[in-house]
C-alpha cells in the first residue's frame, strides 16, 4: 500500500517544486496520475481502485488542508460504513462539500470534482448497493449487564 501512495507523489512534487508549473498544470498532472492508476492502458484499462494514489497525490499537493479532510472522512467512513465503495466515495464527496463551503468554486474544488467523477466511474457497479452502518449507534449507549 505504501508503494501505491508513493506512485503519485514524484510526478506531482516535481511538477510543483522542480519545474515550477502553474497550479492548473500541477492539477492536470495530479488528475493524470490518479486516472493512469485507475484506468491503466497497460492493464487494458482495468487498473486499481486509485485510493492510495489519491492519498499520495494529495500529500504532494501544496494544499494540505484537502489531505486532512479527505483522510479524516475516509477514516470515519471506514469506522461506520459497510460497503467499501461507499467508504471510498465519502472522501471526495465530503472534501468537495468542505471546499465549496470554505472556498467556493475554485481550482481545488474542481480537482476534487474530477476525483469524485473518477471514483464514481471506477466504483460504479459496487455503488449500486446502498450504504449501511457497520455499528449500531444504539448499542453504544446501552449499558451492558455484568455477568456474575
């Protein structure tokens, strides 16, 4: 998994720091890294789920705020939601909502919209089932009887 995270980092980091490309060009490189992993031409356009590469790309982008929100939401989804495809979708949906509220329509929200679209296409079949809660919140608040 660590290697998957590291796949998107070099290209985005080089585009941002070494080559000094504009923010739009860096965003295109970032989307291309995710797209290339999800739909690899070498694998007949059947690549991976692109979640780890997305983490790597967000790590390399200069806006670390998106990484924190995305990671927090995916972790929260991992704890609460049962189908993994909905856990994956919670990250871009929540991050996009956060970016639209805090920054409005911007380059960051456009980037996250592209990530959301890529994830929706990649996980389309699995998203047909509705999300369910893993744990039942009612059981959290009930007191447990001690066995004597």
